[in-house]
């Protein structure tokens, strides 16, 4: 059961990473096209700076969960590597609990930003006049997904730890180190 949940979380985040990569690639193509059109005096597609800002916010918020699931976030493991295996596991759990707590707090404080935007019907002060609830909703969704992923990873890690499945725990939550190679 817990392995299925972990697998589903990994697959979902890999799909999200693929979508983010495609979106980022299309955004780059859009910007390059806009710049080339301006260079040769063919006008402009307009809004490339605004749209790229929205895409970067979305990629950042949604991509954080992908990085966490793939264990791509940086951790300093100088002390951790000196501890016995149970101590390393406790540090990994502590890191995940702290990460989950911080991300839940960030997601909690992101909501009022989106809520005010919706209540006021705010639009971007640009030529596109983008209804700001759209990019902010995507951004908020990314923080919610990150909070969900971090919390799920923490709970899965705790289950592995409490079951004494150290190899599964290390493969799931442990960190790779140059000392391991």
C-alpha cells in the first residue's frame, strides 16, 4: 500500500515535471520568436515578458515538489554522515518534518494573496490586462501540491522508519552523498 502511494507520487511529479519542461520550452520559443520579430521590424507578439514571469512563478512553485520527490534538493550532510544509520534516519525525518511545516506555512499564507485578487477582480497593469487570479491560482496550486507532496513523503518515510525498513527508507528519504560512491 505505502509503496503504491510512493510510486503514484513519483509518477505524478514526473508527469508534472514533463509538463513544466514543455511549458518552459514553449515559453522560450515564444520569447525568441518575439525578439526575432522585433529585431527584423515585424512587430511584436506582445506580452512575452509578462507571460514569462507567470511561467517562471508556476515552474518554481510546481517544480519544488518534483525536486523533493526526486531528492534533488540540497542538504548539507557533514554531520549526518558521521552518525550511525539510525541517527541519519532521524535527521532525514527531521528534515522532512521541517520542510513540510515550512511549506504548509507558505501555502497557508499564499491563499490570502489569491483571495484578495479574486475579491478585487485584479488585473495586470499591462497591455494584456491578465486577470491575476489565473497566474496566481496556478502559483498557489503549485504551493499546495508541494505541501501535499512534502507531507505525504514525510508520512511515508515515517511508516518505513517505524516498520524498520531501513533500505526502503534510505532509498526513499535518505540522501545520496559523494561519500556513498
